[in-house]
C-alpha cells in the first residue's frame, strides 16, 4: 500500500462509529478529532517540523525555508467530518500535505519560502450548524458572540466543547494571522460531484467557490391531542415547516439557470409523538450559489412565505440564527500555474466552480488561494460509500507537490 494511502487509513481509525459500514464520525472539537490531530502532530514532529495548535484548534506544521523571514506557502484541509462520513472529504487534503512534506524531506529539497501544513478544525457544520470556524478564525472572520450561543444536538455548548479539548472560546480570536504571514494557500480536495468523472478528467482546477446562506428556524405552534383537536383548530408546527420546505424547493427550481440550490437538511419535531399535534419544529436551511443575487431572491421569497404561513396557520416562526458568506474567486495566477503543471505532466484537467464550501473560501479573502480537485466516484460524498480511486489520489498529491514547490520559489510572484 502506498504511504499516503496508508496514512489516510490510519487517520480514519479515529472515529466514534462502531464499524466500517457506518462510515467515519469525527466531529469538530470531539475527542476523536483531538486524537487524530495528536497523531498528525506526532507524525509532523517526526519529520523535524515545528508544530503547534492555534487558539481555534487548527494544527500548523512548519518546514522552514532558506529564508525564514519570507511568508510561508501553506496547504492543507480539515480533519473533522459530518456524521457517518466517507474517508476522503478533508482528510485526503491533509494527508496529501503530509505526504508532500515527507517526499521533500526524502528528496532533500530546500525551498526559498517556508512551507506550512494546516489541518483546520470545524470545517463541517454538522455539529454546531456553523462551518469553517478554524479558517474563519485564522482570517479574522469569526463572530465570537455568535459562537458562544451555539449548542449541539446533545445539549453541549460550543464553549463547553472547546473546554473539553483544552481550548477556550475567549481566546479564539488569537488564531488570526496577518496578511504578511502567508504567501499563498492551496487545498487539495475531492470534487464531491460528477463533472470530472463524467468528462474523463483527472484534475479539477477550481475557478471559484459558491457560498452558503444558512438559517436556523424555529416554528412555534401549539401542542395538542391528535384525537381531540379539530383540524380547523390546529396550529401544526410541522405542517408549517413543510410548507416552507416545499417553497424552498420550488424557488430553487426557479433559479436552476444560476445553479442555486436550497436544502432543508434538518427538520426536528421537538418532543414529537404519534398522537400529538407538533407544537415546535426546528429547521436548518442551506441555500448556496455563486451568484448572490440569485441566492437573495430565494431568501426574499422564503421570508414572504414565512409571513404568509404565520397568518394562515396561527404559528410563530423565528429566524434564530442566520449565517451568510460571499462567493469567492480563486487566484488566477495560481490557477495558471496548476494548469501549466498539468500540461507538463500530460494530465487532463477541467476548470470548474465548487458548489460546496471549503476553508479555501475564507483563506481567499486574505491570501492568494487555489483549490485542486480529484474525481469522486459517482459524485458521492458525506456518505460511507464516498470513494476516490487510489491512482487519482496519488496524481492529485503529485500536482499539489509541484504547485507548492513552485510557489515556494522566491522568484514566483503573485501580485
């Protein structure tokens, strides 16, 4: 087995799931994520790297360059997962970075600029409903007050979750890094879609990243007995939530020309029972697009529907949390560098946008940033059957390595 694939298998042993069929569950700020991070830190220390964990919980492993005063070329991804995830999302990018550093050490390659492997924390929104916390903190985009209000489905607050892994929410803003700290950031990731596979391409060169607008809604109706409450007297929170869900689907279809997608990912009936009219429902909504005007049209229609449903059904619908990020473009110079590398190596590639959010979208707001995609078989992701062929992983690592080495040349300028 290839060394990188072996390391990928190792990091995926850190999971709370009982067996392989259940996939990988390594939630943000969980003990499993902490253990995976510690294994990664130990591996980096064995390479002679300078390793630290920042105030947000991101791991940073630094390989010094010929000139320690030059800004670092950074690369990496995240190691947290959704519930019952696959084995490649995030983890492949981190392990790829580790393998690049191992190869450079073995080959005795010295770079002008320092290199940094970053393993971000809390990229996924699965636990707390907020994504890319680690990279937001690094790029000074974190809202500490909002984080302090978050609670996971088990009742653990964000503050308590950090404390359990020896971190403090009070210090999270200390993870910020200044613009002069990094020259560039590059992230290798699985595509999580079918375009590369469908078109027979080996590498995806990401042009830009669609951004999500996320809402947490609470629908408050009236809990009552299902056998004694007349239909006209009901204030059914679940049916109100269902109307909103169908409206989101309809509006997303209306925006299909803009590739704007709306999803109700969580619909939770609080204290639900078969013989009870639902009195409280919690909804988590994800609306994402590369085009803010399209995304905003759906938000406007949703809020109009909220007003109408409140009147028609006698319920109260509160937007308890709302988070939105702006779409970003990847750095054109680094994209050109990646395509040139592919041409040199005879690798087929496709320039394409990313519909999924990534840490790169936060990094791009402060540093020149690029993403490299490798194919996802059948486009499956966030599921135990997620799979990328070994040969595609290895080609992606090769392109990442060449990109990083070229960027670490002091004579390569990005502005």
